[in-house]
C-alpha cells in the first residue's frame, strides 16, 4: 500500500493465538505457520464485536490479524476475534 511516506507491505493472518504478551501476539495458521505480531498505539483490538485490548485476548482465541511487514517484523493494525455463532 502507498502512503505519504512511501510504500508499505500489507499482510494478514488467520489462525489461533498461541501466546499473548504485553507487546503483541503469536498466531499459528491452520497450515502450521506461526508468526509473532507486535502491537503499538495504532493497533486496534476487537473481540466479539466490541473494543478490547491485548489483555482481553487469550491463547486459543481464533483471530484475524491484519497489518504491515517491514523486514522480519510484523506490526498488527487490527486484531479481531469474531463473534461466536
């Protein structure tokens, strides 16, 4: 994606949270790929349709994470836990 300060590589992942820390989450996709996502002041967390925070997330939560990759660092812009049906 292109912004005023240049191009940024957008990326996303769907899977289960395997670890939560004060600075981000680790998510494992169904195909076995595991990525660690960092969070910052721009990261939005939504759980069951409502605003949440990293503290509201738990290991085992199914999530969709979208963000940017710079080198080996993935920074989450959105972490969403869908509503249970």
